C-alpha cells in the first residue's frame, strides 16, 4: 500500500456520496475504511476517519476500525488457510497479516491516544476560553448595565433640562410681556398724572379767576358801600356768601383733586410694586410725585393766603369808613370772621 495521499477532491467527493447514501454512522465509517484501504491504498486510522466523516463520538471510528481489521483478518485467514496453498505460503501470509494487524493496531492506538490528548487539550482550552468568555460577558453585561443606567440618567437629565429650558423660556416671555404691560401701565399712569396736574392747574386758574372776580366785586361793593352802607352790607353779605361758596367749591375741588391724586398715587404705588422686580426706574416718578404734592401744598397755602388777604382787604375799607364818618349813627351789625382754610 502506498503512503502517498490520493486526490483530495476525489476522496472528498466519494465521502460526500457515501454520507448521502448511508445514514447510519457505523456503516458509514465501515464503508470509508474499505474505501481508503482498498480503493485509495491508505491505511485507515481513527483520527483520519473522524476528520473525513465527522459524525458520532471519537470512540465510534475506533470501534469500527477495530471491527474492520478483525473482519479483514478473518477473511485473509480464510484465504490463507485455503487447502490449495502451500504450507510455506500459508505461514508467510499468516505472518504478514499478523505483522500488518499488529502495526495497524499500534498505529490506531497511538492515533487514538494522540487524538484523545488533543481532544482533552482542546476541551481544557475550550473550557478556559468559555470561562474567559463568560467572565468577559459578565464584565460586558455589567458595563452595559452601567452604561445603560448612565444613558437613562442622561436622557432623564436631558428631558429635565429641556423642560427647565422650556419653562425658563415661557417664564422669560411671560416676564417680557409683564414688563411691557407694566411699562404701558406706567406710561398710562404718567399720562393720567400729567392730565390730573393739567386739570388741577386749570381748576386752580379758574379758582384764582373766581377769587379775583370776587375781589373785584368786593371792591366794587365797598365803593358802593361808601354811598349806601345798608345796601353795601347786603351786597357784602352776598359777596361773603359767594366768596364762601367759591371757597367751598375750591375746597371741594381741592378735595376731589386730592382724592384723585391719592387714588393715582395708590395706583402708581401698586404699579411701582408690581414693576419693582423688573424695573428699578420708578424712583424718579416717586420724587416727581413728592414734588407734585409739595407744589399742591404750596398752591393750597397760596390760595389760603389769597383768601386771607381778600378778607383783610374787605375789613380795611369798612374801618376807614366808620372813622371818617363818626357823626352818622349806624346800627352795629356783627360780622362773622371766616377763618382762612
């Protein structure tokens, strides 16, 4: 038998054909042994058989190979013990078969032992690799869980930041709207205050005109009183009533304007309180408001002074008239002195 390997492609094709034709593993191994030994001239070994067939366990090709050699020896022995052969040839053939059988058995056992050692080594290596892979898998799963947790936490944080950003944007827009509204309201309050000041100035001018007119009437009445004391007294009483009515109207107008100014001041204070968070420039308005109040006090004092001067002016001509005409008896009429407001 030759040790030279046959064409591997032809051998592989024959093995595939046998695999398709023979489903049983032991019969397939037996046919592969016969194919190698008789057709290709290759001494079959357990390792070689397993590499070609790749079915069953490692003990299957060893058992089939042993059975193949026993069957081959039995068949050879029958042929050797044929009565037509000479005794020398029978002995030589028997020795040849025995030698072949011993070598084949030794080779099969050595191949089996080597295959077993390789299988054990591969098994140990596989176990070590499996353990390493399991440890690596555990580490990978742990790292994956940690990264998954970190990713979830990051996603939650991102959502929280997005929500906070949206809330901050909404709050910013609301604050901008509130600032614009407060600015509009402050402008309206400023315009209302300016209008109130203008109205108060107009009303004050009217009161001054009324006071001047009353003064003129009073002076005319005093002149007429030089000719007719009794008529002057009546006219003086009417003038006094008109002056008191004018004073009351002035006081009422002043009170009304004071109330309006106080209401505007309250509204302005409320607007300043609401807008104080976003705007800090209302201090100037407060200072101007104080100036308005001071101006109002000054005007009130001026009005009181004007009324007092008019009352004093009314009394002085009466005194001069009484001193210039002492011989004319006049009934004493008590005049009520109006206190300046």
